[in-house]
C-alpha cells in the first residue's frame, strides 16, 4: 500500500469514527490567531477561559490588545498559563498588524510561504502556531503538526524522523492533495483521536479504528 493510500485510509477511518470536527471554534479569524498563541503549552479548556475573559473585556481586537495596560492583558489571559509571556506574544502580534493597518485580510493576502515567513518572524510564534494561523484563520492549505500528530504517526511507523516538524509535515504535503478543508479536518481528527484513544500513556487500543495499521506495543 502506497503512503498516499495509507494516509487517505487513515483519514477515512477517523472521519467515519468521529465525524466532522468543526474546528477551529472561534467567532472570527482574529480570535483564531489569539487562540493559536494562547494554546501553547496548555489545554484548550484553559484557552477558552482566557478568551472568554478577553471577550467580556471587549479586548478581542488588535488595537485593544496593543493599547491596554500590560498587566491588565496578562491578568485577562491568566487561565491559559504563562500569562506574562503570552501577553508579550499577543502584544507582538498586535504590533505587527499595525504594518497591515490592523487588517488580517492584508496580512493573509500573501501566499502560504510568504505568510509563514512573516508569522515566524513575530516574537513568540513558532511553526505550529504559524501553521495553525495559516490553516484555521487564513484558510490556506498547510498541515499543522502537533504532539498528537507525532504520536499517532510514530505508532503507525509513518513518521520519518520523530521530533522533526518539517519532515513529518512533508509527509502530508507530498502525499495528499493540498486542500485546506481536508488538512483542517485531518488535523482536527488527529487531535480528537489522540485525546480520546491514542493517548500518550495507556492508549485505548481495543476497538481503535487504526488498530490493524498500528505497531504500538
């Protein structure tokens, strides 16, 4: 079975098991960007609390994020953890948007490669955060690689170099069509499967839809 066929089979099985995930949960692209930064090193439930605080404070726009007192911003996102560091990252992102007249559409007008380079040049934005913004906010085709993706692909022995973001991303980029909707759903399904079944410790292997493809021992 070719790698392309294997990847499409994995997608088909996960989709049949879990259905559409409707990810990323947000009201607008700027909220997606904020969530992508806040979700670093924390669970999504904590991000939701921080975003709720920002919404209630009327602080989900780049001007407010940029101009409000730093301690106030940090306090609002405290539930997400590392709140001082993340406040600096949010401020850096909002400051960069000044170069685009605070327009995400203007920022997202670049192609994927240019946009990724621009995002990676912003303080506090690494590959996973940048790709999350590109896929879920800009709605451009790039495959997001996270810990769940690494874990599942490693157990399926389809991870060419465990720990290398670029090598695993290339597996998807080179073997399945670059379609934003497919990449969106595929990544969200990996997250769902990694949380509920293919856990880091004590995975629930019995009944796993990928069981006959897996080499986990």
